[in-house]
C-alpha cells in the first residue's frame, strides 16, 4: 500500500493579490492619462506659442479619439490580467482543497477511521443488526 502524501497547506497568495491590485491601479491611472492626453490635445491651441503645432478640428477629434481608445483598451487589458491572477490563485486554492479531501477519503477507506468514522461505524452496526 502506498503511503499517503502530506496534505497540502493552504496559501495566502499575498503577492498575487498585491500584483492584481497594482494592475488595477495601473488600469485606473491609464484611464486618467488618456483623459489628460485628450484634454491636452483639445486645448493645445489655447496655449500661447503653439499655434503652429496645434491640429485642425478634424485632426484634434481623431487624435482625441485614438488617445481615448488606446487608454480604454490598455485599461481593459490590465484589468483582465488582474482578474486572471485572482482566478489562478483561486484555482490553486481549490486544487489544494481537493487534494486534502482526497487524502481524507483515502485515509478513511484504509482505516475506517478519519473524518467519516461516525458514519462508517453506524452503517456497520446497521448491517450487523440486519444480518443477526
């Protein structure tokens, strides 16, 4: 009979959750940077000395739309990576729980002791009473 492996310990996943939080903050800051960039492009013509650099109205609209679009896309990507990190941590937790439950079931089956001893003992008494 093979020996039982030790039950896996549960983890806190602090580093993963911290990284996910940092990615969410980065996503929010990306949106703020996109808003600031759009504001800067739209109001560029109002700064003295930038008349030669400022875009016409159609160019300003296109540039502002591109800045907002890229900011939103990058924010969604960062937020998605943060959610993926949390899902990976939850998957690791659930796999560890399943391994622990399997170890409990194997131990109970091998020794008729374990987390389900009361149920095993009552079922054997019920079988013995019906046989006798």
